């Protein structure tokens, strides 16, 4: 067999690569890499670590708001049109907080910033769509059952910080300014979602010798027999 550049091995007859050969060069293309899964497989979700911190809300003593915009491509709610969902922390209510179109109300009167059942936990429940007498979901539009496309998790160590994760996997979730436009105490510490990657891609080593059945591996190497 003469030197040559083959296309992806999965497209080649077994006879072309199921005999002795040496890989002496790889073409540096993303499609020529092996992965822990399939090429281009999404393996993790973007996160906003400690995105929300409710420290200081109780001391502030008045209403606090923030807005969350999750794009439709990430599973965001587009009921009535794409846009933000307002999270409204109602300082004067325990139950029946102020809500409205695209607006989730949370009654925080008498609640501490953190700890079990505190304000951070109420925000977590509101984002995740849980039932709580202190939460009134949006009366219309976006936010009638929580904030679609993301999941909230209170960090147990202090109970005031909330980490958010995209529900969809992969780099599509790496987006900026998902949390924005706070009023009152600024409880937004991290507005951006980052860290999502595709499967780890590692080129096949040169110098590998056959016989090796490489059928199904998406790579294109110059080989010699």
C-alpha cells in the first residue's frame, strides 16, 4: 500500500487499515480527533457559580428585584414572546406577594438572608418551579411555572449563595448577562454562564502500529504500510 491520505476511517473498507501500518502524520482537524464520547458530544452544562448572594437583603428592609433572561435556544420561556422574567422579593409580604405578567413574587417578610427556608432557598424554589405559599408565579407570560432552562442550587455552606446551571449541555450555554438589572440590594454576583465544553478531544498518537481495526473512529491519517 502506498503512502496516502485517507478520509475518515469509518468510510474506508476494512482492508485498508486492518493490516500492518504506521500512523506517521495526523491532519489537525477537529473531525480527526477521538473523544471520550462521540465527536462533538456535549458533556457538561454551563454554570454561574455563586450567581446570586442574598446577604444584606434583610438588613436592607425593602423590595429587591433582579431579572433573568434565558434564550429560547437554552430552553428559555417564550410564552407571550421572548424576554426576561422578573424575580421580585416583596419585603412587605409573607404570603400573596406582588406578582404580575412575566413577574414572580416572593414574600420575604420575616425571613433571614440564608439558612433553611431563608430568602436564598425561596429564590431557589421560585426558579425551579416548586410550590410554596410565599411564592406567586407570574400571572401571565413568562414565569408561570418558574424559570425554564436553568436549575438553581443553594450552596449549603452558608445558605445565601445560589449557583445556577443550564439545563442544556454544551457550549450553547456559555452566555453572558443572563442575570441583569437588579434594583435595591444588588444580589447578582455572577451574571454569566461559562465552563461548558465538548467532549475532550485528543489526537491519536503518531507511530502507532497495526494491525488495528480502526473502523468507526472518525480520523484521517497519512499512513504507510
